[in-house]
C-alpha cells in the first residue's frame, strides 16, 4: 500500500497569520488568558464541559480561511491591474508629486547643464537664419536654463495606447525667471545686449518608449503657450525696458514657436536614446546612402488638393476631379537633406518602382530626410506637389543609429542600426494619407567624430571618411598644420553645353583657389591645393562653375567639415553638390604637421630658395588682338625680381632662375601683361609653397593662377641647405659679373635716350625691357654676394666654436 504523506506545517505562515490577526483584531490576544483562566477553573474548581476546545478549534480554522481568501483576492487584484495596464487604451490620471520632487533634486547639477548645452547649439543656428530686419547681426553670448525645473503632471499623468504604440501624457508648466540667456544684437544705431529674464512654456507632453525601451520619443500634443520677457542693456540695474527695441519680444516668441512646431509638436517628435554603453564620442557628420525603392496605392483621389509648381516657380493650388489612373500618371520623388536635394526618374502607374540610390551628407549628429512626391503634368513643363513624408535619424552614444518616422494613425515606426553599413528598410505613409506609402532603404555608411575617428561599415577606425556643413569665424587662428586638398574628378555635373568647361573653386577662410577648366559632365582635374589649417571649426567651401563668355554659371556647391583630420591619413570622398539635383565632386584631403626643418629655421643655417620659372600656358589674353605680353614679377618678402617679357604669346617660355635667402617669407608670383605706355595689367597671381619641401630636393609643378579664369605657371623650386650639400659656385665671380652688368646698363641707357630723341618708341620699349632684365640680374648678383658673405660668416663662426670646444680648459 502506498504510504500517505503527512501534511507539513509551515511555521512561517502560521507566524504571519498571527501577526496579521494582531494588527486587524488587537483584542484577540486577551482570549488566550481568558481561556487559561477557564481551564484553571475547570481543573481545580469545577468541570465546565468538553465543547470549549472544539469551539476554539473551529474559530481558529475560520479565521485562517479568511486570511487565505484575502491573500488570493489581493493577488487577483494585482493581476487584474496589470492586465488593465496592458490592454486599456487610457488609464486614470495619477498625480506626479514624486516626479517633481525628484526633478528638483537632479535638475540643477545634471539635467540643466546638459539641456543648456544641447539647446544652445540649436538656438545659435536658429538665430543666424531668423532675425528681424531691425537687427543686422545677432550673437549668443550666454545660455543657461537655471536651477528651476519645469513642473510635470500637475493635474496628473495617464497612459494612452494608439495601435501598437503606447504613450504617457502629462502636463508641462515651466515658468521661471531663474535663467541666464544673453544675446548681443547689432542694430543700425549701435549694439545692445538682449537679456531674456523670464520664460513661460505651458503645454501637454507625450512620451513614447520605442525599440523595447532603448529610446524615448517626446513631443508636445499641440503648440505650447510661450511667453518670453526681455530687457536691454547689461542685464543689471542699467537694463533698458524692452520698448527701446520694439518687436524683439514678439520675434523671440515667434522664433521659439516656429522651432517647436518644426521639431517637437505632433506629429514631429524628438528622440532620446538610452544606450547601455557610452563611448563618449562627439559625432560631427556622416554619410548616408538613401534608396527610394517603390510607392504603393497612389491615387489622385487621395490627393484631393494639389500644389502645382510652374516652370517660372509660381505655386497654384488645384483640385482633383479625375480619379483615373492611366499611363499619363507619372510620379517622381525628391529627397531632401538640409540644402542637399536629389530626385528620382519619372515612373508611370499607381505603384511606381524607382530603385534610385543617392549619396547624401549629414552636417551634424542628427538629420531629417524629407521625401516629396510629385506628379509630372502632360505638358512636361509643370509638376504637381502631391504629398510628403519624413524620416529622422540620430547618432547614438554606442556608435549605433536610430531612425524613426510617423506611422499610420500617428503611430511610431522606429528602426535601429547597430553599426555603420547595416541596411534599414522602412515603409512610411505620406502625411495625412495612410493609404499611400513609400518604401525606402537607408544605410548609414559612416559617422565622423571630432577626434578624427570614424565608424565605417562596422569598423571603429578608418582612413577614409567625410563630413560635409558651415560657418566662417571672424577670428581664424592658425594651428601650424597644412591641409592638402586634391580635386580629383567630378561626375553627373550640370552642363549648359557639351563643349562647355567646368571648374571648381575652393575657399578656406580667406584663401581662395580654383582648378583649371575641364570639358564634359565627368571632368578630371587632378589638381592639388594647400591651405593652412584654421581652428574653431572652419569649413572648406567648394563651388562648381560652367565657363561662359557672358558670366560663369554656378552648377552647385557644398561644405566640407575638416574637423577631426588625422595626420598622414588621406580621406578620399565623393562630395554631393547642394542646391542642385545632381552632381558630385571627388576630393582627397590630407592633413600634415610641418616638421622642424619645414618651418623655416634654416635661415640661421644660410639656406637658399632656388626658383626656376620655366613657362606658362593657357594664359588670359589681355590685348585686343587676343594675345598678351607676359612677364612674372617675383616677390619674396621685401625682395622683388622679374623675368623678361615674352611678346604676343599665351604660352611664354622664360627659363630663368632666381635665388633668395631662406627666411620663411611668402613667395608670390604676379603675372603681368607688359604695356609700353599704359600701366601694366594683372593676368593672375599664385603662391609657391616651399616650406614643406625636403632639403636639396627639387619640386617640379604646375601652379594654377588665382584671380583669373584660367592660366598656369610651370616652376621648379628647391630648398638648398649648405650643411647637406655644398653650393656649386658660378664659373665667374659675382663681383666680375656685377661690373660687366653695370657697364651694359650704362650703354643701354644711352641707346634708349637716342631712340627717344628719334621718336622710335616701339624699339625703345623693347630695349627698356632689356634694361629691366639687366637690373634684375644685377640685383641677383648683389643677393648672391650677400648670401656668400653670410655663408662665410657662418662658417667662420662654426670654426671658431670648434676651436673653443677643442681648446683645453
């Protein structure tokens, strides 16, 4: 027979039961002494009966059963509340005093500094592009949100559900005068400081967890109520009332409302990512590949009112009366990312497939991709704007990327790319039209960081990257490093005529360089330019032009962020052109730190700069007959030299050599057109960079001329260091050469006087140029004598030092 198991006694449960009974019925403990008294009476005085123990046992059983029932009811209530939270679309309002108490503790030292830093950059960008006509220039001097936090959920918070997405809705009321926001405004009558001394923002917030709680989307339900109080002056007792500059307060309120409406008022939402790992890297830009795949369920009936854009740029609102979908229904998508726009081909039908991929550039750690849908009209001159949709993206602190968009019925579509190079596919409805949807594929190719690192296709470090955006600071301190930019080639450039030539103009700070002209839509330039690095986030601006006799045509531009370049690492990147529909330029960018021997200390060692001016080509025609009489004026610090004049040519051949003492001065070439009677005209300038050249090694290069449309100069430059290579002396001593040149100059001057007396000015001008050449040769002899004297003195000093060191002490 199977043995019956004895029931086990749980003392912990019995103890819990007794404690619960003591709390609920504190008089029950008196029953035990009463029972003891009755038992004593029954034992020693008289016998009561045997029913008393039975009654006590029954009573204890009933009390224990009630206790167990209460525990079961509490468990069921908890499960029911959890079920209600998971299935109910709306929960009752709950007060949030604890949340506001927590905010008061963590706001001053943690939240306020982070938000101040984040919003200051946003405000600074908005101020540059949105300022009233009364203010010529405005600058953000100080931005701090203070120590007073907003009050959240004053009337409670509740949980909402829309489809598969859940939201927390709570009120937000921020009324504070404990802030420090100061602006410097330049007015027509002078400059003044605008001090924001009070801010009041009131509205309802929506918080939505996405990606399994890895991120939170936040936004206002509607445009919040905003009030801003301002004063003018220093912000203290000398502040002037706001009426001194009328309209500033209303402008700030409008600026704030516009910024909120465009960034965080439904259905536009901002994202707060909560990474498990923070790599503490600052992303300053990136490259993203956008593929517009297909659209579905397009119908004219869905777009009841359309905006027609004519070929002259005017916009007309038209109504739809025809829902037929025939072969004449052609659509295309225009992709926007800041100033960068690209468009697909035109495809017919209600379910068009484009499969167009575009190389897009981010100028920050976040961006907004806009997809505008257009219909092409039958006349092919106008097109109708139909609808739009947006996808936002943001860099996360763990090197990943978050994409999010508004889904059907104001839901949320969110994707997470864990590393660069991972493709993300999203199907997004057009705004206000849930039936029509757009399918896109997004690949964040790389992020670039301010410390020079790159995330590229899953790697943490790469030698190639780009980040393309810009500002020009008034103060441009040099860092001592050189930036070498090679304009390699272009592709898909706009071309007015097939025979037209295109060129690229580079601007970095105040330095402007340009390439030579190259024909067709896929030009190859392969020209290298040198710039001195400027700190404070200076950007390289590039502009492309088509050459035209009536004025060059701008065919696009871009901004390249040079922050984070690594010494010796070449960054090879295709830069998409902005404000045009197509076109890219390939650049190779390299950062080099100048070594000690490249920074010009060789002057103390008696070094020489040897410059050989060989020839020129494709020069600008300065004369009416279509030619020029070019010569080159060489300027090295305070020293000036010039070549001989080559008459009636655009491809001069000089083959002249000049030498200068190496003191680190700027070596500039000014190409001039010689005129006998009229002043000379400039046909281009250029700078010869020699500081980075290795000692005693000749550099042969063509240098494009600046300030003109075309023209190049062929030069050879060498840094001669006598300690490494002895200078080869001329066969004739410089003193003898100088005496002969002096005699020749006297004879030439006498010949010029006689020609002037005979009124033979043309021959006199030719001989005058020879005289100038003789004068330059004389100056060369003088410089050579001074250089040899300096070398001799240096050698004497070195020998004297050796004698002193060798002498016994």
